C-alpha cells in the first residue's frame, strides 16, 4: 500500500447566503473546479453565531431531481419537511440523507427552539449524484441520529470514528447508498492518529470542521480548510494537532455525463427540460411554504 498524496489544501471560498439561514462557502463546483464525483456540490456553513429570532431563518420550498442531499449538523438544529411526507429535525452529530431521485419538494429552516435562543450554527450540505439508472427512482429519506451511528473507538484514546456510510474497521455505516461511498466524522484527540484506506481511483477530500491536523506526516490543514487528494495511492494517515473533527469523504466516480440546471442534476439537456416541465405540472407533489 502506498500513500495517497495531497493535491491541494484549500481555503474556504467567499461565503454567500442560501435563503436567510445558511451562510455557506461553496468548495465545489463553484468555488473550485474539483473532480469529486459522486459528490457534485459541497456547501460548508462555517461556524457562525445567529442571533435569537422568533421567525426561523431558512430556505423555503424548492424542488430537486436526480441526486441526493446530505446535511450534516455540527452546531445548531435544522428542521426538514418534504412533499413525500417526511419531516425531521437534525441536531449536532445527526445526518439527514434525502434521496430526491425522480423529484421532490422540500424546505429547511432553523429549528424553532434554536431560532428563539440563537447560538453557534455549523453545517455541511452535500449533493451526491445518482447514476442514470437510479435518477428516476422513488424519493426516500434517511434520518441518521448520532446516537445510532456505528462508532469505532481508536486505540490509545486517539478518538472516535463515526461511520455514516461505507465501512471502517469492519463497522458498516448507517446510510444506504446507490454507489460506493465512504463518509465518516473523525473526532480526534490532540496527538491522536488514524489511518484510512481508499481505492486509488476514489475521489477523496477531508473538511476540517474543528481543530488542526497533520496529513501523511507532512501537510498541515486547519479549521475550515479542505484537503483534496490525488487519485493515486490508497493510505492516508492523519494526526490531530489539537482536538479535531474532520469530515471524511471518498467515493467511486460515476463516469457519466452531467447536465445541471439549478436544482436539477441529470445526464442530458432533454432530461432537464423534462424535469422543468414535470415540476411546472405539479408532478413533484405539494408542500406548503
């Protein structure tokens, strides 16, 4: 096994607002043109303080087709509703995995109690592409509570790996996925070390949610930065230079054409036109704003 080299350590791009509830740095595809398939988009809401407010901030009703949205909570709380009848609240450590697939409407707002109190807020949202054969499958929703995630305690009090998707040390992640994806939260103590092993052709990136790490005994990555790896080698070792939280992302590329238009992620322009027509005809269901 050889080391997977670091391609770049990326600072967060300038932030922008999504609705009035999410202040995000888009690492890709807008911020940096990265090859990260099956991950199409990564919006990182770095930790900020929201003031108390009676009317919750958030994003109103909007459609999606052709992919999955994955929201990971680190601080704060978000409430979700969709046109398939799913609803839920994610608190720190929880993950919400929504498969839009053939089409869904949803909305996301700060949870009411959090909104009235205010406080620190930190989230990640990913768009995970679906292969062509699954883009028109039935929408579904996976609510993954931190208390239920598979966890691996590292030796020597190095920390804990929360396995969201894929496998780590024979522990299987809670999320079901359409293509091979490895997704973990690595919670490392200062001085704690851990090694990961991913196939050379998998697209791989780490986001430093808290703290600071050393990668492959050389590169230093700090809070809010992303480490993007080359498609070479298999082994990555990280060490916590402080108590740290790192989002680990690695997945097998979907080698199919992509056509994106706003909230639709399909394979051809014709499919985008059909998605717009279906949305306008009310085929994504109904959801009150």
